[in-house]
């Protein structure tokens, strides 16, 4: 990540602190849900019976550190085989778009996500981590989907 991007990120953390939100459900499930910037959807899922059918639910706001964290957590979990990517993508950052590009195309020699249109899609992931993510985890692209019944249907179909 470039220096200006890092500085802007630190300023945003101070001015607009966003609490980390991850909810754990059934540890035996192989399904995770990423609601991108849809915080209300994440809260609705966390407070619903869906949590008994999914391993973890969280959000994704950035095309760099956020994706690094998501991928490493999915790989270290060992059970996650499917990530349902739903909710509204972050305007400007397009973290969901970059996550899909990472899964489809990988990274270049400098860690940049190939095909991403995000402003700073540079990751700290190793090529090995990216390769494992691509081969071990399936992404279900439902970016824009924000209705709980539709999310529930996708979770049911993924089981």
C-alpha cells in the first residue's frame, strides 16, 4: 500500500472509527457470510436462526487489509469452504469486486489484485495463500443482495 493510502486509512480510523464486527455461529459449518458494507444485514443475520447454519458472518470494507484479514481467517479456520458475498459493496473501494477478482485472477508480483478496479488493491498475502484460497474456498457472488429470505435461500443451497 502506498504511504498516502496508509495515512488516509489511519486518519479515517480516528475520525470515523468502525468497530470490528464478526459473529461466530456453528463451528462445524463450512459456510461463511460476508455482508460487505451492509451493517444492518450483518446484524440481522447475527440475530437470526441462520447463525446455526453458518460458521461465521462478517463484513468487508477495504480492498487491501480487509481482504488480507478475510482470506487469512478463512484459511486458518480450516472448515470454511464457501463464502457467500452479499450486501452492498463499498462505493469507491469496491472491496467485494476486488475479492472476486482475487479469487478469479490472483495477484501480480507486487501483490496487486489482477483485474481490480479499486483504488489500492495491494495485498500482503503470499502467492501460496492466494493459491490455497482459490482452490479451497468457493465464492458465491451475490453482491447487492440484502434481503434475509434470499440470503437464507443461498445458505440452504450451499449446504
